[in-house]
């Protein structure tokens, strides 16, 4: 019974700062994307409901980062407080070893790893795909709704569209004039009797299809040479991704692939560099899923050492430890992408390094011979970043 109560007590001590850190860190990441999405409401006229959907699609990506970081912060603050209030000494005097306190922490870490793994492997790709689909829906709706009869519309870069009249039932525009300056060397004026927008949800493209018109431009860049081309059907591909997101890529990124798609694409891939990138993406997701378990082993002894340094040291240690981990992970990704090391080995080296270090520090702390780590260099580094003097 006593052991169960101690396990629940340790679990609650870790849970409270973890939830608090999760809210804070997720809020910080959301605020980083807020200006760009707010601009869509203010300047682009996008409905607020669509923006809220975009935020919800970004949450899996945010949470896959903030859950491990928040869990590490929770461990550091919880065990730091146990040591600062001498509760850890009291537990040892009662016959409770440090290894006994690992059980509730590792169970919590396993739960966080499972959630992180689900988000990283499945939630994040689904969220990115849904985000892209929503961007396409917003952009295509703005294109078809934004063009008004008798008004010059300049929503698309390099294009000015004017329609004399609109037929909302047939979704057609009549008597169009289009100034096409997408190519600075060869601007053109286009006249058409009819036109309509055509969506392609699969390719995420929006096309303005014109009927029965003419194209007028200078021929061969000669000022005294004028050319007129008549057409029955003429398509103008509109770059709607760039209008809303600032990017012009329509192809699926690796982040949108599910694990099964990554494996199948790698098996079919003949390009070595592309195959390496697919392998790196898959193993990186699996490796980062185990981050909470890795942070649990390294966080407990670090938390006990930072007991006299206050909560500020807990935040600094959490950020510093996570920064070291993700820098090593990024380095491993680079080595694997270049083919220097196999992805199945390189992407798990940071986890192995942190696990070995955590086991070593836990053992030294358990036998009351901890390895003392000074926080002074980290404090001085953070002081320089914030402009303080220490």
C-alpha cells in the first residue's frame, strides 16, 4: 500500500508541471504562427472558422515537440522539488531507493511516448495533409468568390482580372479582360467572351479556363512588332498556394507520408539519395517517439542536482537538454541523408547516447556519488542571449 501511495505521489508531482509546460510551450508555438494566419483574416478575408481549422491541423505537429519537452520539464521540476524539500532524503531513510521511484516515472514516460509516437507517425502526416487541403479550399473559394462583375481583381500575383458580368448559376464570367504580367519580358493582354474557374483537388491546382478570345503581346520583344493570337480554349494555371502560404510547391512533402507510404516509396525508389531521405524520415519519426523515455532517464538525476537552483534552473535545464538532443538528432539526420551512416543506425545514436548517460547518472546518484554538473556556463549563455549581465 505504501509503495502504491508513493508511486501515485511521484506521478502527481510530475503530472502537474508537465501539463503546465505543455500549455505554455504549445501556446508559444501557436503564437509563432498566429501573425501569418491572422493576416489571412484581416487582409485576405478568410472566415475565422477556416482559420481555427488550420490551427487544429497544426496541433499534432506542435504536440509532437511540446509533449517530450513538457515531460522533461515536469521531471526536472518534480524531482528538483523532492530534493529541495528533503523529501527525497526522507524517502531514502524509509528504505525507498531511487530505483523504486523510476517505476511511476517510466510508466508516465511510456504513455507520453505512445502519444508522441501516434502523433509523429500518423497524426502529423494527417494534419499536414488536411492543412494543405484546407489551404486549397480557402484559396479556390477566394478565387471564385473574390471576382466581382465590373471590378478589377488583383488577388493573383502578376494577373489583373476584369469581368463585365457574372452568371452565378452556371459559375461563369462573361466578357473578360486579363492583364498578364507574370512574365516581365513578355506581358500580355487577354480578351475572352467567357471564363470559369476549374478546381483539381487531387493536384491542388486552380485553372482559369477561357473560351473564344485573343491574346495580344509584343512579338519577340520588339517594340514595333505586335502579335495577336486567337484561341477557342485557353487555360491559365493560378498559383493559389503562393497567395496564401508564401510557397509555390504543390507536391506532397515527406512529412505528409504515412509510415506505410514511406516504406512502399522506399522499396520502389531507384534514386539512392531519395531512398536515403525516405529512410531518414521514417527512422527519425520512430526515434523521436521514444524521446520521453530518453528524457525520463536523463531528467531524474539532473532534477535532483538542480534542487538548490530554483525553478528557473529547471526551465534552463529542460531547454538545454532538449536542445542538445535535437541537435544530435539533426546531425544524425544529415549523416544518414548523405549516406555516411545507415539511417537505421544513425537516427538511434542520440537515443542510445542519452540512455547510456542517463543510466550512468542514475547509478551514480543512487550510490550517493553523483556527477556534479555546473549550471554556471548554461546560465551565462542564457544571460548573453537575453542581454543580461551575470
